[in-house]
C-alpha cells in the first residue's frame, strides 16, 4: 500500500485548510467506501483528514418543520432517530436497506453522499474505465452490465449510483451544505450530482476543497406518508437492482401531491418529475400509476442485459403507490 499521512481535524475551518494545503488529500468519515478503494489502488490519497469528530453529528428539526442532519451523523443514528422515522419514514427505510449493521454504524451522511458511482470495472485496475482514466473507454457497454443504467447514461459510462439514502433525499428536495476556504455554500440535491456526459469522472458539483457539513430537508408534510422499496439480488447487504422512494397525498381518490425518486437506474438518484406531473390532479389508480411510470421511462435506453429494469421500475411504481393509496383511504 502506498504510504499516506493522517491528520485529525479539530474544527471545520481547520479541515478545509488542511485539504487546501494538500490537494491530494481526502476527507475521512467512516471510511466504508474510501478505504476499500484505497485497498484496490483506485484511490491513492497522500493524506487522510479525519473529520469524524467534528461537531457535525446533530439531528434537529427546524422551526418551519424541516430537519437538519449533520454530515457526521452515522447511518445507524439517522435511521433510528424517532422524528426521522415519524416524519420521513422513507429516509429511515432507505438507510436501513443500504448496508449491514456494522457498516451503518461507521458510515456517515456526508460520506454516503460522496460514494463513488462505480461498477466492477471501476475497481479492476487491469481494465480501462473512463471514471478512473478519462478517455480510456467503458468496457461495461459490451461486457457485464446487467445492473447498469437505463436513464441518463452516455457512451462514456453506464454505472449506477449506489446510495439508497440519496434516493430518499432526492425525493424530498434535500439541500447539501458545505464549507470551503471562501465560506459556506449550498447545493440542492438536484444540482449536486453531475450528469455523466463526457466527463463521468466528475461526479458532483461541489467546489474544489469543499467539506460537506450537513443536509437540510425542507418541510414536506407528504413525507410522513412515504415508503422506500428496494429490490436486490440477495436478501443480505447488496446494491439495488431497482429501488423507489415515494410519498403520496390522496384526497377523495385524487392525487394532490406525489414524490417519486428511483435508484439503480442512473449515475445519480433519478427524480421522476415527468411521472409526478402526470399524476397530479388525476386518479389514484393502478392504471394511472402505470401510465405515469411509462411516461417517465419513455426516455430509458436499455443495454442488451438490463432491459428488465424498465419493467422492474414500472412495477415498483405501481406497487408502492398502490400501497400508499390504499393506506390513505383506510
């Protein structure tokens, strides 16, 4: 293993300053993704800046009814928080679905957001990968791609984003707060993850040297009736082959508000705005849910081995929205 330095940051400004002085450094939270990539040789930081003990581990509800989550909150603490479970159940469910208990105890909210979008070729240094070496090619296009993207991909990369938590955050319009040497800033999650395009190695819109300090969820009463559903190839810890975060408000059989986000279909959490627009003001029926899903998935471009994801995602939309609708009518 390549030798690297280690520094424990004492406060946010010190952490940002350490990274500014060592551009090849990386922030270290729980290390559940970064350390694996270091072991495989994909990541080779000269310095690790430990931010785990920064005072960013709080969860507090705001006066307007939203919630602010610190970047070093562990996934376990987030999923177990009673107010998160009550007001944003899909978020708690997504976190619980995301990893084993041991990983959730270590993984942080900030680190979860910054997981590398990846596939098997990304971690295999014997193979080309445009994410590791821009311009080298994407072997997944003609190789193993059964769990790859059907939406928003490009000829340069078809990997899918691995985070379950980020799918729920996308459904509820989360805002990511960060700190740089120039001061604080914010990014809506809709702008946080960069499109693949011809630069798949650029995964987020965070400015250089930025440290994520927290996530804010704006008030969303509809989120109290929400659900996260994940399909995977084995019941134990595994990445999704399809997932959905959904919330639904139905009055007198009519959809008043709906939130939909898909996971495992793109290089970033996929907010299904076309489907949402199709549903608002219409009937809360299985037929309407299916038609809305079809409208969203019309843009899908499946590869030879991952076309099943179109059907799977459609079925998830119908199943989860039907469950929420039936619950609202009880």
